[in-house]
C-alpha cells in the first residue's frame, strides 16, 4: 500500500439524537475541511468557543469514555464519532456538536458511519501522514491488562482485542482481530454497541448519568446476559472494544501501520499507547493548536 491522499467529506451531514450521559437532544454536524485540518470538534452551543483538536494532547481524564478539552470547551464520549471518521478514512472534518457530548444513537458507530458514507468522501491534494510502527511499544496496567504495538509485515493496521472479564462475568471471554479498512469497518465493526454491566449502569444512574436511557437504548448485561436486548453478534462486545480502539488510536492524528494487540484495555490505556507511540516516533509529529498540524513530518 503506497501513500494515500488525505480525504474529507463531500458535503455537510447531520446526526441527531439523545446524549447518553446528560440526556439532552443533541445535533451533530460533520462539515468538510481543508487538507491538514485534521478532526476538530466545535461546541456550537457555546458562542465563539475554539475548535478542539481531536488529538491525544487535548484529552482529559474521564472514566470509561474519551474526552477532549481546549480553551474552556469540552466534548466527552467522542470515541464512536472518531471511530467512524477514522474507519472510513475521513482525515479532515469539522465536527459541530451543540452539547457536551455527541448523540449516543444506538451506542455504536453505525449512524455516524452511514451519515459520512451518504455525504460522500472526496480525496484531497495532500498526502496523508503515516507512522509505521518499527519496534514494540507497550502501555500496561498490570500483567493481564495492556496494549502492545508491534511492527507488522503488511502495510495496514491490524488490531486484536482480547476481552476477558474472568470466569464469573456474564460476558464470556472472546477475541476479535480486524485489519482495519473502510470496508471491514463498515461490515465488521460499525454496528457493535457500547455495553455495560448492570451494576455499572446503576452506578452511572446514581451519579445522574443516562437518565433517558433504557435497556433498549443501551446494551446492559445482567447475570443472565443482555437485559431486554439481543446481541447483534456473539462477539459484539470485543468488536465494540476494537471499535473503541480505532477511535482512540485516531487521536494520534495520522495513519498507523502495524499491529495492535489490546488485552482488557480501555480508553485510558488506549490514549497512553498513543502517547508512547508518539514518543517512539518523535520525528513524525508536529502539533500546532492554531493549525492542528497534528502529524506532519518534522
Ligand atoms: Zn465505545
């Protein structure tokens, strides 16, 4: 696979829905952007708030979601939007959202991916920057929770997600591997939904989150499996965790080539492997918040 050109969307696309966390009616709008713009989120409900580059340097720590912040503006739970953009190789896009979070939709990336695909994707007259993983880079919590980045013989990005919550979990251990391309993203990943355990769902509600969510909107696992809901695939949970990886790895701001193996990881470790990959490939990065260069060869 040689160099590819940067891409943006051909026209504006809208997605409306309810925010998972704060429960507001939210409208998200994808807009075309010039080469090297990258992906930037804009809080359209806040007057004059600056665009927030969707890059790891702008992430702020949050439980179980990926959030970015700049100049007093913040957007949380961006990962499923980011996965749709990265999965379909839309490199330059302004994402306007009139709330602190995108619409949750069905907890997957499908609505975003369909909106982008329907808008159309156009190539731009500028090469897309690439980081080719040369040596092992690892981010670990402990001996069974880590993300490893490795060199690979092929020229794409292959991600493996090993999900294992232990023998007592209602979610069985399973593993999914995907060579991420626009086709494989649409067919194998985009439909997979966010999931939580019943106790986690109750804890979130107790904290005031998800007031408008029902078991039909969010895949909640009780001791016997999904509550009032059905899996879209036996391995939907690992597929969703892999989808989350696609969205989080996109915070590097360029294409990645190599192999990623994630074991039980979540958004925090995903961001950490991106930071470490940047440190391991320092010449590939030049971050300028004004222009969001993000990923230019130095
Ligand atoms: Zn997710």
